[in-house]
């Protein structure tokens, strides 16, 4: 029940507090042109060969596509790394503000956009580092699901069962990892110190089934938002095309990207509050049990 309550609470916060969407829309519009520039164009991977005729024999002369492709790939990855770094830093500012606003809304309090952004500017280094650490933790958890898949692939066809079990395990671990990854920033925002972010591990493992269920619900919501925004790229490229189409597509997708950011961060705040309430109830039950009171 906790997963469903947190999930529905996230939607109510989104509908009731429009300023949080304004924050994520500013973020999405800021990153849109940079993302379009980074991912614009195609890296030439084809092998450019020219045919030379000599009588009835055709010889192919190859240039040096490896050098050209290598340079293009290096350039692409340099732009990609710059984009990822800038996006993570800027997103950390807005993530703190949105999470803070979501937690305050749950408590019946309110704050202006300027206040939330100001706090985000002061706190973003910690948010950036927390997200980076939990990204590595998430990869480590997901790698567990790859073990039976690798063993199964090495022992095919008899290992097909292991491959299937590995896929199921990977899906479950993916849901757990998603639920876990949404908890550390709200924990940090609520308690105000960096070390508090690591309490998210205990909160999620202590409520593993609830975390998995919440992760699955978030996955479904993310797929739903992506399904709506996905065709925009296809239609824009069809009617506009070229680099102009890529920039137009990026800006048209910004409102949906903003909604995705807001939903993920607000749902994390709602889920944190739900798990915290559970932990407080457990402590009360333990204290009453010590006093010999059984409710």
C-alpha cells in the first residue's frame, strides 16, 4: 500500500503545485539547445571506397575512413561528455529546489521559485555527488542480474532457463534500483547533511518489496510519458528535417521532459515521506512493546 500511496501523492503534488513544473520547464528549455547540438548529425561509420576499372577487373581503392571516423567519434564523445557534465550540474540545482518544494508541500508549507532556486544553487555540489555515488551503487546492483544471464549464454541451449531467470531478476533489480535512486536526495534535503543521504540504503532494503513495487509504478509512468513524447521526434524530422528539425524537436519535447523530471523528483519526495512515516510507526510499536503495551 505504501508504494501506491506515494505514487498517487506524487500526482496530487504535481497538480496542486504548478510552480514546481515551472522550475523543471526552465531546466528542460535550458538544456534543449545544448542536447540538440550534442546529438545533432550522424557519425559517419561507413567505409568509403571508390571503384577503379582496369579492363574487366574492378579494383576498390580505400581512403582512410578509420581516421575520419575516429575523429568524428572523438568529437562526438567530447560533446557528449560536456553535455552530460553540464546537464548533471544544472539538473542538481533544480532537483534540490523541486524536492524541497515537494517536501514542503506535503508538510503544508510553501516557498517561492526564487527561494527554491537559491537553495539549489547553494546545495547543488552535494546533490551532484550524491547522484554520482548512487549511480555507481545502482550499476553494482544491476550487475547481479547479469551473472545468471552470462552463465546461461555460455551454456546454451541448456542455459536458456538461466537467461530467462536473469532477465526477470534484472527487471526486479531495476525496479528496486529506481526506487532506491529516488530516495537519497529527499533524505539529504530533509535532514540537511550529506551523510543522511546514505540512510536511503537502509530505508529501501528494510522495505524491499515496497521499493520494488514503487519502482515498477514509476517505470510504467515513465514509459507512458515517453510514449507520448516519442512520436514528436519522428514527426518533426519528417516535416522539418535536418539540424533545424533536431532543434525544433528538442524544444517541442521540453514540456514532456520537464514533466518527467518533476514526476521523478516529486515521487521520490513522496516515497521518502511514506517510508519515514513507516519507520516512525515501527519505533512507536517497539517502544510500546518495551513497556508491555500491545495494540
